């Protein structure tokens, strides 16, 4: 039996199983932003609920940019919004 790994959503601050959250990561070596990478990639990451309200709030309050320490393109923000629908 595997241990449940908990992560916190940056928008609602609820602890949830890592498999139930969307992961966005800024890769360490290339500084590229990747949505839902495999667990072997290394870099600065954040977790969001698949709930559209959580994603909208995080985008509105610019929490994605704050946690990743980088400005995000409109194209990337639209991709994240689509995943919540």
C-alpha cells in the first residue's frame, strides 16, 4: 500500500492528494513552464485544484506568477483555464 502524498492548492489552501491536483512547474535547467509534467522533472512547482473557481482566483490574484517567480504568457494561462473546464 502506497503512502498518500499531500500537497496544498495555492488558491484555496486545502491539502489534497497530489494525484488530485494540477501541477505547474518551471523547469530548473531551461526555465520553461510545463503543465502536469511527470514526477521526475525538477524545478519550482505549484499545485492547483481542477476546480475552475480556484484557477480563476489564482490567475486574478497573479499567484501563478508569484509562486513561479516569472511572468506567464496569455497562451499558457488559457491552457490552464481549459484544463479546469
